[in-house]
């Protein structure tokens, strides 16, 4: 049986996985040889991307307390290891909604990735498919959902609820017709966040033509020629393609305003309406309270993603890792997943020890796509896969199913 990229022969999977395309492991290109962890992609992307685009991807809200706490929460747990265990054969595959994936780290939904990387949504989805991990396509994307699903069947789709019942129904029908099987509803965006960083870096949606924006393009020629001009020549001006059943605003316009109407009226009845209409797997993203997990379970939601939107919505919102145990108590049979702040294989293992089935990361994979396209994303996924494989050996486990809270120590309680 051929091995999965980044696995030793003894670590290859013995069971089928979702999207069984297999690729030979390749040595990283010269551009990627110095990239040894997900953190390393950020500095490379800072050099490559125009300041407004890098600021949009990297930024969070206000004083960035939530973003910082997402990382701090992981550092407050230490591991208890088990020694003298035969760990020569380790496997990190996980089953999610009846599909088996090769690794528990997936790609979170991110908007406008086709502007930071050429055909970014397709690049992310294809890299995830090749690695055998889940990928969630953003509703705020610039490539039609149908194109992405053709390129990488099995990709999940994330939606923001549009303005009224008719628009909701039309969008759900379009998503179903595209062949999506897993629909992710983002629930933590009832009002527009205070993204001061966007103002400071000159980012807006749509982008407004200006001398400053033109200068950013000229001074970042690899991005200008390899992403923006290449997209214009081959595919025309990018538009927001998937917020609604119909095409949205162009990404670059002096006068057109993207519809960012607040969703403050959206409540649990809308989620229940979608649950009745959607026949596939339904996931609710943005859960931070056990009470919300209970309500999601009661209306038939299949899974939740515990998330504070990467610190991009409410500054001061608690880190998902801190509330994961209480959410697990109310989850019942729902699949519980987590994002926000995941950067290392140890982060994934800590979340899974507390009950998460898998985790998602966003910004680092966006940076990887910007810097080196699909090869960059594959490299990033391989780094995470290999970190988990090594860490499992150090922990003394051969399967992720063996993880539980007994492997963790709260460092603030250990003194």
C-alpha cells in the first residue's frame, strides 16, 4: 500500500480515507526549505503581499486580546507522557461525519483568498484533498463555489446567513446543487466587527483604487504579476461569488459597496429553518457557550466548531480551548471541533485530549498559499502532520483515540 506524504511505512493508513488521491512526498522547493513551522510562513507572506492584504489576513480587532489569548490558552497546558510504549506504528487518522481523514488538522474558511494567492480557494481545497484533511471554503470567496467543488469534491462550504428567508432558501439550494455535503453556518457575526487594522492598512471591501494602492502593487511585483494581473487576464475582475445565490460586488471598485448588512435579527429560528431544509451535514461555527451547544444539539445540528473567529470579532472573547470542556458536556452526539490559534501539532493534541474531534487553522495556510501556491499549502499540512506524528511518539500513544484529559496538566494548578 502506498504511504501518505510525510509518513513512514509503519505509519501508513490501513483503512480508506476521504478523497483517496495519493501523491508522492516531494522535497520542498528552494522557497520553502527555510519554512520549518507554520509560524515561518507569516514573515514570508509579509514580504510578498501588499500591506493592505497582509493586514487584512493577519489582523484581528481592537487591542488583539482575544488573538493573544488563543495562543496563551494552549501554553497553559502541559503534557504527561507515557514511556516504554511501543510507538513504532502510529496512526493519526480521524473519522468526521462518516468520512475518514488522514490527519486531524483542517483548513478553516477564509475570505478573498483568491486575492492573496492565485486561485486561492482552489489551491487550498486541492491541497487539503491531496493531504486527506478537511477544508472549509468561505462564503466570502472570489471563485464560484461550483468551480471549487469541481476541482476538489468533498470540500465543506461555510455560509453567512443572507438577508431574508427567500435569500436563505436560494443560497441553500445553490449549495446543495453544487454537490456540497457539509454546510457550515457561521453564527458569531451578528454585527460588523471593529477592524481598526483594516483602516490603518488601507484595506476595504471592495478595495478602492488609489495611488497608495497602486504603489503597493508596484512595490510587490511578484504578487502583482503572479496573482492580481494573472487573475485579471485569465478570469476577469474577481467578484464576491458566494454570499448569495447570485453574484455579488467586484473586489475592486470606487463606488460599489459590498453588502455587509448586519445580521442582528438572525436567531435560532433561522438555524432551525436551515436544518429543516438542508439534508446534508450541518455544522454551527462560532460556539463559545455550553448553552449554545445544548440548543444546537436540540435542533439537530450535527456538529459545532468552538471558535472566536480567530480573535477577529469581539475583543476579549474567551479562547475556545478554555471553554471546550464545558461545551463537551452539552454536546451529546454532536461532533465538536475547534479553531482559533492552532499553530502546532501540540495544539491539536491538546484540543483533542479535551474532547475535540479535529481542529482547523486559517491564517498560516493563507500565507502558505500566497507564498508558494498549492505546494506551499501542501508543505504546511505536511509540517503539521509530521509534528503530530512525532508528538504522538513522545506522548506514548499510537492512536489519537487514546488521548484524554489524563495526558494534560493545567500549569496554573500544578504549582
